[in-house]
């Protein structure tokens, strides 16, 4: 990682991009108001702000997805107004979105050159040439990948690299990364940062969007903050302390990033013995391999592990996502519990907040109200007939207690910001009255203020006697919130750490397979 | 969107109104009705009878579209509706005319047959993960074959073949006249009434019943619904089963209006039913839509056919005009993203 | 578990197919016992229409009287290419004679000519093929029937009246011929066609078109439909409007279970027979197989069934 002095980028102070007085409205609602953003060659410029602050909108304007806005965009000395993403791309602006936008069944090489395939004179494709070029580009970033295999066979991290290579193959000067690390493991993040270093040296400017403080301070040269669609300010990262940054983002002081937690022990509520979740066809080892543990009422048990460690599969397996394929014995509140199906688990007061709210957390077309009651609808519909008044009352209470920000209870969930979507899903599970909550990345893609609210809610629920199994890829969050931490590696528990013993280093060691740290 | 942002001046009420799918569906209907006012065929369009007959003509399609709406909301499609209509029309005529069964028993038997066809498609889709398009395509072919098998390829009419090969004419059972009649001072046909009852029934299912809510959840995000404890497989079987039930109802109405069961009845009706749902504005992607939109779509198609018919427009022009109107209506419905 | 779940379905399916196939082979077996001398291959273009079902039934009935004949039936389901392969299959399996009611002339001319060239006699029924590479054509003349209907209608209306014409598919030859024949038949009279519409041979469509005609015209004397279901649909529309007494309904086809019954019931006043030629085809086939000369073209004569004569079996139209 190149160390770059605070304030100004070390080399080439050439200005790549200047956006000034950008105003954008959606059907009359102003979502961006006089926003300014500047990008120099060779810098990583972090664009920060809560969800709904207007970061995505700004990026979409820059990348040509929205062409009706007010204000000026200058690339170098030229004033531009892109009518389409293709036009922006042709002008050297590439965006790597949170969601991978590759064509899964197509090969790596074909994906990189999609839309401008190398062709011979007669119009025939030239796959060999294309593959060679793809291999060369990947090697420049230190990646060795079989470029003829379908891209969907690779982990998300590699897919992301492919996206970056695709951007580079356009000779892009400006590369936008929208939360690129949200689905990466620690070593993968390191690799990404190394690549960013390479890109900086080439003189590219990188616009980086992230919610992770740690990450922001590691790579940012400068930080620009947006709040509620307005420009708050730009400052060199070294001159903007974390507390100040948070104040800029939320507009108020958050004294402490994590609330205090007290756990003094309670009765065992969930006991798991020799749990095994079989892997798919041809898998080398089970997803979860002979895992035993217990959780007490009021306790938060953290499940650490890198991607593919099986921690997420453990929660899904227990919850019945994979059906009755799970082996082992489980007892819940002293009674034996048979893993059957999600419906059965919900009946027995389990709840699972999955780590991908778009794929399997919410029904985006349904209203807040309908999402909130989806898992507990029987409560509101004796004999099958929904009692609307009761449902709406419950929805209003939940919206208030979780501080969900929306125009009304009947707004479609798909139109909410990420943090509010997450709150709706949490609300859905609370409505079922769970005794054990499985939370898989509850703060992923959620802004700072909402994160804090979620931490406080977790404390409230445990205080009320709930047990929580928590997975989070943010180490500080895990260390602050979990009372005990199980570290998993290849489907097995490689360490169990008490709150006081746990450190970032120990967790990482165990997560990378060093069993010597096992402690009890 | 954030609560602190105040609406700008251009967010007029009109613009917001125009975004509502109901208003857009009404607009399509309005355009077609305006066509009728202009091309009124020497005043024929202004007669009440024309509108009543339009409603009668389109009722069978409307009933099919009710079931189709349910299925499409679950993010599926039912291509078998026309064939199942043909099958139940044959069964209804066979049981009531030729075998002389007690009429209401016949009706129940037809409902059971229709619902069984639908539920079978649903089970294939839910249990064996066959794509709805394929499963219902298979059912479409199978049900048509069954209809031909049961009827021996002949229309089941009031002409009954005697053992000596001659034909004997029998009276139609009273239930045919009952269904083919008009009520409320001759102002509403019974089949139209049945369609309206179907629409109202679907409204109750979709808006008031837990299972209706599950249709939307499964169509919107099947995996999220499953993880929320929604019995996804049962929901699908129910949706297709209900579609089959509506097919049976439509088949009975068709037979009652023709006074016979034609094994070829309902050919290509599935396309009209899908067109109705889509013109109404229900997205084929599932998770969205209401039955009122389908009712508006039914009226739009009905008026379109009626206007073309009273003006005696030739077949070729009819097809072209219908295609164009469908595109215009769907363009109306397209949301700007 | 998932794999096994398919087994019962498979078992049911195989049981069903065995049953279905078993039925048909049994049929064949019973026919074989009688020791037929000749096998006739019959290729029907589409069994979706009752009239064609009737044609097959007529052939079957006529053949049953001759134990020396065995007839194999194939249904092309309205598909030219499928019918083509049926003809080729007959040639390959070596039938003694082919009867074909082709879907369309052009695509089936070649396969028919090929069969004929290999020395297999071919009887072309109802619709024509191009050229002269076939043994015999048997068919009725739609134009003539249309003309007869026109004349009958002009006479019935006393030389003048307002008529609604519900046409079959105007892109089909029978539809065109029944129309042009009719126009020729009423020429010279004061009969006026006030409304004409395509009803695609379908009863529900005929009903809809008739409703439109009723809405537009207060005064309609007669409905001429290109087939009996069309006339019946029109009758139902008029009945619903309470105007069935003032209108005369005339159809074409005159099938025993359709048009003839409608006439007997008094719904239609006349139905003009469009003979299937099934019986004539079998008779001609026998003549060919026993080595007799047959004419190249046989035009079938047809009957008209009216309220007055239907009980007596109709009346032959003059040639």
C-alpha cells in the first residue's frame, strides 16, 4: 500500500474531474442540491454519507445513468453531459457496483470484452486473442484465473476483480467503487487494496464509497461527505478525525460508536450437539462439520469466520433453510428441536435475518406494513381473514419503535434506503416474538446512525431474555457486541474466545485455520 | 428518500395521479371507448344493448383472466386455461345433456376437474421445480387431448347419437337456459354477473385473505417468503388450482352460451387472458397487481373487439389493430424507471 | 429422495401409455383377424373440425361393409409437414391405396405425386392438389352450393330482403367459394347484403358478430352463414335479443348431428349439405383396387335440408 501524504496527492496534481452545483430531482423531490465533487489523478477520494445521502445518485449522474440534472461536469477541461452509461464508459469512467453485473454463464474473457468483442476482418470472433488479452490484464493485477471458465464458478471476490479488469480494459481514468468490500473476506480485501495501489500509481482517480470506518481511513486520501443530498465538505483524510467525520455524516455527535454491553449469564436456551450440514454434490467437506455449542438467554454469541467458513451455513442449517438434511441434536428451551423447515423454526420462536436482504430478506414490491407482518401473518388472520386494523396498528407501533423513516406505512419496501429496509426486516422478525435471533450481517450496507440504533436494539432484546447468534464481517462490531465468539474454519469450530480474551489478531488467526489458539 | 427533503414545485398532483396503474389502465380504456364514440357505426355504439352484449362476450375471458391474475401475481403463467375451458365445457355438456346428471352435481364435478388440472400443474411447478411455462404448456396439450378423447372429437350437443347411428334431439337442461339468461330487467347477462362475482371474489382473496397476501409474497420474492415461513409449494398449488377452477367456471359459461360442449372451445383463449392481465397493468414479473386492473383490461379488450365488430372491420385489419392497441396499452402501463 | 419422487409419476405415465397403445393395437388386431386383402391409408388434415370427423366416420362405416378392406387413419393436426410425412410413411409401409384430404395444395402436391409415381393409387378428397399426378379427385363444389343457397334465399325472400352474411375465414378457399357462389346466386334479385363479417367458422365469434349486426340494424330478414355452427351462433344472438322469430337462418354443411338437427328443431330454416365424400371414396377405392377404370374427377352432389323435407332425408340439388 502506498503511503500518501495528507491533504494533497503526492504526484500529478492534474484534475481529472470536477462536478459543480449538481442538482437532481425525482418527480419533484430534490435528492441532490448544489453538490460539488473533485477528483485528482492518483488519489482515492472517499465519498461518505449515510444511506440516502445521495451518493448513489451522484455516481449515477457521473456514469450517465441519469442524464437530466442541473450543474456542470468537467472532465479535465471538457464540459460533458453523458446521455448513457456507454458514453461515460467511452470517456473513461467505469463503475463497479455493489452487485456484480457480470453475465454468470459466460466465460471470464467473454465478460471482460462483452459488447466490444475482438473480431477478425470477416466478422468472426477471435476468442484466442481475447483470452490472451484477458489473461494479460488479470496478471497485471496479480491474478491467475482460467479465463475460459464461466465467471459464476468463481467466488465473488474474483468476480469483482474481473469487473475491475473490465474497467481497466476500457482504459478508464476514473474508477468508481461502490462498497466493493461488502462481500469480501479479509485477505481478499487486502488484495483489492493492493490493486487500488497499482491503479493509483497508474494515475487513475478512484472514487470509493464505503461505510466501514477502518477501511476509509486506510485508503482515503481525501473525503467528501454528503448529507441529505447536500454537500457538507471535503477534507484530507488525515485532517478529518473519525469523530468529526461521523458528525459530518449524521449532523450530530455520536459519543461512542458502540453501546456498552453487560451480560451476566442466564439459563441455556439453545443447545446444539454434533451439528453437521452436508455440502452440495461433490463438496470436499460438509458446510458445517460436527459443531457443538450452547447459547444462554440474554447472550450474544458471535460466529466469526472468513467467507466459506460455514458460519452462515450454520445459521441457515439450524433454521431449516436447507430443509431436514441437517444432522445432529438440537434442544431449544429444554425441549428437543427437530430441524425441518423455516416455517417450523418460526413456530418454535427462531428467527433468521439473512445476509442478503435483496435476495431473500424482503419482498421489495410489498409495503412496509405487509413485509412487517409476513412471518407472523397467522397472528393477524384468525381463520385466514386478515384483520387490517390490527395489522396496521402493529405496523405503526413497529415503525415507531424501530424509527423506520418512510413516507407512510404503505410505501413499497424496495423504495426505502438500505438501513430502513434492514429495519423493516428486523421488525418482521420481532413481530414473530422470537426467543433466539440469528443475525447474519445485520449492519451490512447500513449507515452509521442506523448501525448504532441496531446495536442498541440488540442490547434491548438480550435484556428482554432473547439470545442472539451474530455474524458480522466488521471486526470491531464483533468484538464490541459479542459476549463470546466461536471462530469457524472449513465448517469446524477452530476457536472459542471469551469477550475479554478476544482480539482481532486471535480471531483472524483462528479464522485462517490456526487451531492452536483454541481456548475455552 | 429522506424525510427532510421537501417536495419541489413540479411534483404536481396530476403527475402523481398519472403514475397510478389504475389511472393508466383507465386511460387505455378511455382511448378505446373514444374510438367507439368516433366510429359508432351509425349510432350502434350508443345503444345499451351493444354494451351489454360486449360484457356478455367478454365475460368468459374475464373469468379466465381472474385466475390468470392470481397466477401471474405469484410470478407464474398459466397457458392451459383455454384447454381446460374446452375440457370442462365438454364435461359439462356430456354430464348434463347426455348423461342427464343432476345439474348442480355436474357443476361440482366440472369444478373438481378444472381445479384438479390446475392443481396438477401447480404440483409439477412447486414439487418438481418445472418452469410454469413448461408445466402449463404440457397441461394445455394434455387437457385438449383429454377433451377430444372424452368427446370422441365431436361437439357434445343436444343431438345424441342412437345405437343405430341416427341422431336424436333432446332438450337442453334448464341450467343452460339459466346461465344463458339475462336478469335485472334484461340488462345484465348471467355470465357477466358471474364474472363480476369472480372479480369480487378475487378481490377478497387478494386483499383480505392470508393466502392472497402469500400470493404477492411468493411472486415478489419466493426465497424471502419461504424463509418467512410461507408455505410456498402450497401457495403455488392453490394459485394454479384456483386458476383451474375459474377455467371450469368459464367452460360451463361457454357451454351454456353455445348450448353444446365443443372440444375445440377456448383455442388460443390463454393469449387473450394474458393480454387482458397485461393491459390492466399487472406485471408479468409477479408480486404486483390487483384484480380491478384486470377488470379494466377485460373491458378494454371487450370494447376493442366490439368496436371492430360493429364496424364490420375485416379480419386482417382487426388483427393488426388489436396488436397495435395492446402495444399502446402496455406502453401506457410502462413505469419510468 | 428427490430422485425417487419421480418414480411413481414415471410408473403412472408408463401404465397410461401402455393402456393407450394397448387399446389401439387391439383395434388393429381385431381388424386383422378378418383377413383383409387390401390396406388403405387415409390421411386426414385435421380432426379438429366435426365435418372432418364425420368424413372419417363415413369412410370407416363404408369400409366396415367390405371385410377385404383395412383402413389406417392418420390425423395431421392441421400441419402440412406432418401430413407430408404421413403420406411418405404410407408409401414406405406399402399400403395398396392412399386416400388423402390435404390441408393445402402446394406443399402436398409433391408427396402425392411421388406416391402416385411409385404405382400407389391416390384418391384426393375434398381439397385439391396441383397438377395431375393423382388417380382421382372427389369433392363437392363450394361455389355451386353457395350459388344454390343464394338462389334458394332469393326465392324464399320473394326476390328482395336484407341479409347478414357470416363468412368463414375469407383467407380459405371454401370461405371464398361459398361467398362468391352466393353472390352469383342472388344476382338479379333485390336481395341486399347489409352486413358481412368473418366469424372464422367459430360459433362464439358468429354470435358476437351477429350481436353487432343486431345492434346496427333494426330490420334483418335473413342470416346466411358459411357453416351451421355459425348460423346457430347467430340464432342464439337473435334469441338473446328476442328477435329470432323475425329472422330466417340458413347454414351450410348439413351434418346429421349438427345442421340437420338444427333444422329439425326449427332453429335453421335450411342447411345445405356439403358432402364428405367418405362413402364415395371407399367405393371408388374398391373399383380401383379391383382393376376398373374410374373417372379422374368425381363431383359430389349435395342435398338441401329444409324444415319441410328434413324428415324425408332432404332433397337433392339439381346438378
